[in-house]
């Protein structure tokens, strides 16, 4: 079963489709990223530069990404999401 794309944006990276969305929980914007085949699931808070990889080929983990926050600022852009996916899949 595929991903419900309503309210989500699509990114293609290395011929793999990812969907991402931003939601605000407890006044903190968070992005949620999921691959079309559901082999990669991650979450990242905007004001806390830590990528929480909930599922990937390399397992669950938390990755500090302060360099990405400095590079992109305090906004989730498609390039920021692309960089998060690359870090999460490394």
C-alpha cells in the first residue's frame, strides 16, 4: 500500500521517492519524512537539530545535524529535506 500524498511534498533522490510534510506540535515545527516503500521514516524538529531516524536500512538512531541548521536557517526547504535524507541514509 502506498503513501497518502495529501498535504505532503514529494522529493526524488537517487531514483527513490520520499514524501515529507511539516506539522506543528507543541508550538514546534517538525518535519516528517517517509520513503514511498516505507523503508525510511524520520522526524526532525526545527529548533532542535537532531534527526530521529525511526526506520532505515541501517536501523534506528538519532543524528545531530547542527551544520544543516546553520546552512539552511530556521526553515524547512526542499534542499534541507534532501540533506536530511542523505544524512539519515548514510
